[in-house]
């Protein structure tokens, strides 16, 4: 039995809210970055599901998904570089220790 659109949307919603919960409750920058990646993956799952079930003849959802994957890879590379520099200067990757980076 093949999963339907509602099953995929349920999984995508669970991924999205897990990512939002992880982003809002964690204070570790690596964990927050992984939560953002969960949110982006849930959006990708939505694009692919709607492309398959609502507009099966078009490729728009797949192109958006590839674009988001490329943006997520660039975002992860920049974020990890920032986290490494923060760790070198403050010896911690806690969000509260990054407070002095504002000014």
C-alpha cells in the first residue's frame, strides 16, 4: 500500500514542529542548526508530495526542492564556520555566550 498525501503531510508536519521545538528550546548552536535543517526538510517533503499528488505532470516542486537543498548546504557551511569561530574565541557554542557578538 502506497502512502497517500495526508500521510506524507502528517510526517512533514511532525518534522516541522519537531524542528521548531528544537530551535526554541535548545541553547546549543549545533542543535539549533540541526533543527533548522529539519524544518527545511519538512518543506522539501511538502514540495515533493504536492508535486506528486496535486500536479503530477509538472516538475515545479522538484525544482524548488533542489533549490532548497542547495541553499541549505550553503547555509550549513556558513553557520558551521561561524560556530567554529565562536568556539575559538569563547570556548563555548552556547547561545548565551554569543550575546556579545551583537555589538
